[in-house]
């Protein structure tokens, strides 16, 4: 399964990014969408879309966290990363910092795709591809935009 992971779009997703992620099996947005129209444009691409609410989002229909199992991995999607991951969480995906991250803490792998609109701390504008297959190591790769 190939998943496009984006965060912190803040009302902007370029056609270039939309074209790049259109072939995904799923799209995950890790918050700070801001305007629902952004999600509508992503839904038109076709793949299923999962979204969590960020600190700049006012749509209370979007959950603050999503917890699920996929391809044998226990996953949490959240905008602001917690200091400690929930028990049993293998992969924790977050946004908020506008800086890419790939770090393992206490057995949980924390992953952040960076920001496609306003990167921070010298990071490039980016999103990520996640490839998950049961009983296989995951593949996480950042894409500069």
C-alpha cells in the first residue's frame, strides 16, 4: 500500500503536489488544512482520504486523532505530537512543526512529512510517501516540492 502523507497545507496545495499524490492508494492529511475546500480538492483525486484536525483548523467534524491498524501496524494520526505515544502504537504520524521527522522513541516511530507551504528551520517544502506491507519493514521517503 502506497500512502501520500501531507501536513500543514494552510489553504494551499499546488497542482504539482496534487498531480504527484494522485496515484496514491490513500492520502493522509495531518492537520492545519484550514479551509474544507482543500480536502474537497484532494477527495477529487480519488484515493481514500484520512484527516485529523490541527490547531489552525476550526472544523470540529475532523477528529483530533485517528487510531487504526493497517497492514499489521498500529497507527496514530495526530497534528501536535505527544511526548509519549499511546501504548501499542507502532507508528505515530504528526504535523505541526513544519519540519520533517523520522525518530523512534520508546518503540514508537514518529514520522512527520514536513510542510508543503511554509517549511520551518531551514527544512525544504516536502511531503512523504509511505509504503506499508504486512510483515515487511515500512518505506518512508520525503519528497521535496
